[in-house]
């Protein structure tokens, strides 16, 4: 009797062992299959991401247009001094970065963003400070629109092509110009002082309605840079309200104390009508 009982217990233990082993094997196989599936999903995700990046590159390249001969500006003083875009967007009216080339030497300025077409950059080779060494002057427009013309200028050392330090327009206005805009019931009075010398007060009729006027003239939204008689000349309009201009501050850049600073400052009182600031479109 004891013998049969022992045999029966051995059979039960053997069946239980086989069941546990089979379950463990099935679990391991399932886990392995799960790992393979996860790996496959990750691979698909990486491949999809790579495809997206490729598509972005294709779309980016599609938006760019080849640089043409018309995009190259040549200095009137020296045919070996040129400026042209690093890349051109859209229909050729946006230059992303500029290349300055002087007698075969090139330097890229990737942070200079300029307009093309009729507003494409200018470049000049001039001895601005009459020291016997000619500087490189680059002029371009950052943008324009109704009541806006954002001119920009840089002066470069002709040997290193390093950008030379220039006093900013904000600092020039702060150091040399004082102004006040007084709003009355039917008119506006604008007073300007340049280097301590007051100019004649300008009286402007107040427009109908409740306009928003500045407490003093704002400069910078309409700024032109040009080369005249061998000098870098700046003209910037003073706004007493949104799109309302009361005259121009003009000056030239002269080399003083290690940087290019404003000199020969003048303010001319001339109130511009609506067609003036709409003409920038």
C-alpha cells in the first residue's frame, strides 16, 4: 500500500514540474517577442524621424533660390570689392547673410539679413577719415513698408575685414538730441535741441480723433544711409506719433577716440504728409 502511494506522489510531482517549466518557457518566449516588437517600434520611429528631417531639408532647399549675377553688388571705386548674399530666399528678395569680398579675400556675415531686388546692398571703398587707408562700407535695407525704412550700415577694416565699432543711433540721439512734443486741443508743438542749440519750434495741426502721440521724437523707423562726397551720411526721421514725422536728423560718421561717431549733426524741420510715409511700400 505504501509503495503505490509513493509512486502516485512521484507522478503528481513530475506533472507539476513539467507544467511550471512549460509556463516559464512560454513566458520567456513571450517576453522575447515583446522585446522584438518594442525594438521594431523604436526602429520605425527613428526611421520616421529621419524621413521628417530629410523632408525638412528638401523643403528648406526648395525655398532657396540660386544666387544670380544680379545679386552681386560691385563697388564703384574698385571692381574687386563686392558684396553678395550667402543664400537667397523666395523670389530673391531676402538675403540671408552677406559675403564681403575684397581683392579676392572673403568674409561671411551670417547675421546680416538684407533685402534684395531694387533694395539690394551697396558696397564702397573709401578713405572716410583721410588717413591714407580706404575703408569698406556696406549699406543695405533690413526691411521697408508703410512708414518704415530700416537702413543699415557697417564699416570694415580693409585688411582684416573686421567690423569697426560705430556709435549706435540710439546713443547718438541720447548724447546729442533733446526734444519734446506738446499736445494742445487743436495743435501739436514740437521742439528740438541739437548739441544744446534749439531749433525753431514746429506747430502741427492736430488730426481729428484721439491720436496717440509720443512725449518726444522717436528715431529709427525711417533711417537712410548713403555715401555722399566721400562721407557716410545718415538721415533719420523723427516721429511724433505713429506714422507722423516732423523732420530729419542728419549727420556723418567721423573716426574719433577709436570708433566711428556722429559729427556735423543737423535737424531740419519739415512735416511729412501721408504720401511721404506711404511711399516706402
